[in-house]
């Protein structure tokens, strides 16, 4: 791994580490201070705090397959670590790091939370109206996807501008390696 690749990998690991620390700290605070039956409004009915334990994935899909979701989570983390090592830009590394941190944060719950190892329920506490309840790992996953999407959009715009002017694309504009 070159010095630049190492720097980008460190960016991804730092972003992931910060997400995991904040996610696990907020989940511990939620378990210690929130109720599963009462919601604390933050923005009226749009956003509030309420404790929930999710055996499934997003919107509780796959609630009967928690063990399988854990295995998929482990696989996703492996793929994301490889992607982080191959990131070709700092912004791409940061986006992958956010997604990796969110995946690890929820995987920790699946591995170590009740009812048992590998089938644990994810701790959620951010109530979005009556739609669903999530956590900061979910927010990081979404933010990472947005960062990667904006990076791809900017790359596409640069490529189109270069094609229009006849110039070659800027070095380092490729966002992921193969």
C-alpha cells in the first residue's frame, strides 16, 4: 500500500471509528434514559426520542432472520474494509468510512445485545414521526451514501466538462479501484 493509499485508508478508519464510538455511546445513553412506551418530542411529531429494539433490518424487515442479517453484516464489513483500502480519493474514503462505521455499529448490537450472540436486536432511539425508529449508525450509513453519491455526481460533471472542452479528466478523479 502506497503512502497515499495508507492516508486514505486511515481517513476511512478514523471516520468509521468516530461513528462507532458515537453510535455506541448514544445507544448506551438511550438504554439508560429512554422508555419504549413514551416518546420525547424534539421537533413536534416529526422527530423524537423513543427506545426500541429491532431484530430486523430497515423498517424491521427480516425480523425472523436475525442470524442471517448478522452474517450479511459481517460480509458487508469485510467488503467495506477492502473498499476503504482501495479508495482513490479522500472524499471517497470518508464516505466509505461513514458507511463502515454505521455497519460496524449495528453489527456490534447484533453480536452482543440480547437475546443472544449473533441474534441480538439493534438498539434504536431516533423516532421519525410514525414511520420508523433508527439510530446514529443508520444516520451515518445514509450520510455515507450521500457523500459517495455527491462524489460520483461531481466526477460525472467534471468528466462532461472535460469532454466538452476536449481536456483529459483530472488525475485522481477515479473514485474506486478494481
